[in-house]
C-alpha cells in the first residue's frame, strides 16, 4: 500500500513523515495551481516558477512574459496577474511564462528537490488522480496555504484527492491530517461554493474585486492536464 500524507501548511513540510519514494502535489486553489492548470489547458509551452519578486523582475528584463502578484494585486512590472482568466490562449499559447505568486510558487520552491512535483486543482482532479495512481508512489499533498497558515480551500481539495486515491484501493492514509482533510471534504462536497464562503481568502479576493474566478476554480474536472516540475520549469506531463 502507498501512503498519503497532507501538509496543511508549508511550515509542516520539513517535518513530514513521508521520506522515500513519494510525489509531492502542490495545491494553491486560489489561485496559483488553478491558474497553472489553466495555462496548460490553453496551450502554454512552459511556466518558470519564480519564488521572489526580485527574480521576477530579472526575468522581465530578460524579455520573458511575466505573471506576478503579491497579496492578490498585479505588480506594476508584470504583464498580467494570477487569475486563471489571465492565462488565456491569447496570453499564453505556445509561450514560456515566468510566474511569481504570494504562496504557490514559494511552495513549489520548497518542494523542488522531491523526486517528483505535480500541480493539483479542482479543474484537473480526475486527470491528476489517475496520474498519481499510475505512478504507484507515496503521495504528499502540500497545501500552499496563506502566508504559511492553514486555509480552507487547499485543505478541502486535499480531502477530495485523498478520497480518490483511497477509492483506487492502492493507498492508505498515513496520518491524521489525511483523514482530517477527507472529513473536511465530506462536509463540503454537497455545496462546495457555499462552504468556500467561509474561507478568508475568498473574502480577500472579493475586497479586491478578484473573485470572478471563484466558480471556475471550484468546478471539477474541466481540464485533463497534469503539470509537473521538470528541470526548474513546469511542463505538461499529460494532455489527452
């Protein structure tokens, strides 16, 4: 049996139980991993995750398209921000995009030395689940959270992914965090958008007028892409 572990915050990653033969699933539902999946859905060639604003500025100087935000706001030097709707075909098809966000790209940086790193969102849930089942490795779900704090949206996604993996018959939750995430999903699944009304980041985005992407971000299985980290870039491992 393969194990499943959930890190509800990047601060918990270094103390994870899972040490061998594992894949890390990065989760930042609002908004980085949803936007990354959307970018590949719309034909992006690759994304370069950039952990700091200073590095993002350097990529801009080198002539790269840059998507960058801090605390939800597009930075003045960036071509566009972090909404999934920014990653349209017009903006990304066939292109390489340097990408920096408040939480998501920092989580990717934290996990970059793992054997494999993959991006998870509600929109690619089934494709991701199938890919993980085929990999037949232990799974660590790393929630990007909000500034190293727990958040609801990433944690409830961890729960539905845990459910899918357990239902395959090849995985066993290895820690209470996986079971807690599963319970959270069971509470939320009948009215996911209603449940997410409780989430603090949902209201941060609303105050900024950036919550138009909410329904899209919590719609399951609209994309069959599986973005993975390879040699410092995010590329598409699967597009059926």
